């Protein structure tokens, strides 16, 4: 299974941007890059100095000291993806990635892109100035928090999923890897299968046994053979010991990697279970709400009068709550305005005149007008509330009088042929 990979890095100074550009354009040694394939890399901007100038031109005149000046994107796919063996598919992947970046940030804010083909897996590097619709640096709106990063991953996957790429498990607790962390993993040494060089050294002339010239040829041959066997046995034992040491190391590395994979698999399993549990809880909540809504509709159908009374009471309570909230907010703003006016009065009474910006005076007048409008709105709300209370009291009084009249008519009624009095109206608005 192949996955779409998207990593980001926040560059907060021109020094960090320059360091990234030196790596991107191979102006400094890059251990994990193959110099033979470096000419195959592609840059939308020919020189790193031009990229730096482009970033500076896109920046606003004033920036915070800790502002993110540039976002470095790394976009690639799993090494086993079949698109790396298909040039047309690879080009389509990088084309879609660039389109996604330009739609997300605006074409003018994607200052430069590079495609590296001299590393283990081809990938795209993009330098983006994170400017929002208000022409302000706002990397938080694009990269702020787990929810924004998750949405970003989902949006990017939807752009390239038909190329045979999967998205990582949504809702997983796995930490987001930055570009720096991703490169660090690429540069980690990969265990290789080592060949054990088994070479038996010949017995040197000086190491051969010496025999008396009177010894028989067979006796001399036996002495030489014994010496050769002894020499070979020593060498074989040494090779065997080295092989056992390497085998133990390989076994230890295998067990270590196996433990890591098991831990990762267990973490993925737990994250998946949590996601399934959360989904099931949401389904249960929806079913409960459906049942409650069903009961609500049935109650309204069976008991319309009681429902109208309850509905009227609920609406009144909600309106009263909003009125109280508005009153508290108004009081807070009123006291703040009072304190501000007192401070302004104290400033005016100072011996030395205080220069006040005309814009500040305009803002004060605007604040005063807003306070008057808010006070008038509060007074209107209070008047509506009093009118509603009076209307409610009149309704209750009328209802009580109607109930008494009906009861008296029932008690005093003797003639069965008299018409039965009509039931009281439901509310003041019915005839």
C-alpha cells in the first residue's frame, strides 16, 4: 500500500531560509544525495538568491519578530509507489501537487518549487509565503493545530488519490513529522546484507615443517598435511567466531526492528479502535436524537395546547436569557467606557496639554455613538420584556375569568336544551 506524504517546516528567519536553500540547491555537501543524478533535479527558479529576493518581495512592510516568514513544503509518496517507475505518472503527481499549493495559498505566494531526483525517493520542495486574505502573515490559519494539519492532509489526498495513493489513518495519534525530521529519517543508515569473506590463507614457506633429507617422502607429506590441516582449522575457527558474532548482531537488530514494528502496529490498532469507538458513539448519539425528535413530534400532535404553552415558555426563557446576556455585556462595555472617559478627563486636566490624535477623537466619538445605540437597544429590549410580561398577565387573567364564567354557567344551567358554552380561546390571537 502506497501513501501520499506531505510535510511542512516553519522558517522564521532569513538564516533558516538561507540554510534550506543551500540544501535545496546543493550549494553545500548533501550526504544523502547522489551527485550523478543531481543534474536531473528541476528548479522553477534558477538561483537561490532569486528565491530569497522573491520571498522578501512578498513579505509585508511590518512583521512580528516571531512571525513565520516562509513555509517549506515537502511533497512525495511512498518509495514503493508504482508512479516512480512511470515518468508520465510522476509528472502528473508533481503537477497536481503544485496546483493544490497554488489553490491553497495563491499562485503569487508560491515563490519557488524544486523537484529532487538525486535522493532515495523523488520529492517536491516548495517555498510559500503564508499570506492570508487580509494581506497579513498568518501561518497559524494554514498550519495551526492538529485539526488544521489533518484537514490539510485530507485535502491533499483528495487531489492525488486517483493516482493509487492512500491517506494515512485519520484520527491517529501519530505525531506530525516536519521536513527536518523526514530528511533525518532518510539519512539514517539502512542495514545491508553483508557478505562474509571466507578466504583460507595458504601456508607460507617458512611455516612449512622442515624434514631431514633422509626422511621418506611419505613421512614428509604427512608432516606437511598435518601442518596444513592445523593452519586451516585455526582459520576456520576464527571465521566461525566472526560469523557467530555477526549473526548475533543481525539477530539483535532484527528483534529490535521487529519490536518497533510491533509497537507501531499496536499504536495504529489502538488509534483505529479509538476512531471506531468515537464513530459508534456519534451513531448512538444520532439515534438518541432521532428517538427524542420522534417523541417530540408525537407529543406536539397529541397535545397541541400543552405543546404551545411549553413552546411559549421556552421561547420566553430563551429571550430572557439573551436579554440578560446582552445586559451584562452592555454593562461591561459601559463601565469600560466610563473608565476610559475618566482617564481622558484626567489627561485633559493635566497642566501640560496632551496631543490627541484626530483619529483617536473620531474613534472616541464612534465609541460614544455605539454606547448610545447599545443603551437604546437595551432599553427597547427591556420595554419588550415588560410588554410581554403584561401580555402574559392579561392572558392569565382573561383565562381565569373565562374558566370561572364557564363553571358558573354549568352550575346554574337547568335547561338541558341550552347551548353548551364554547370553550375558551387558546390564546389572545384566536377569535
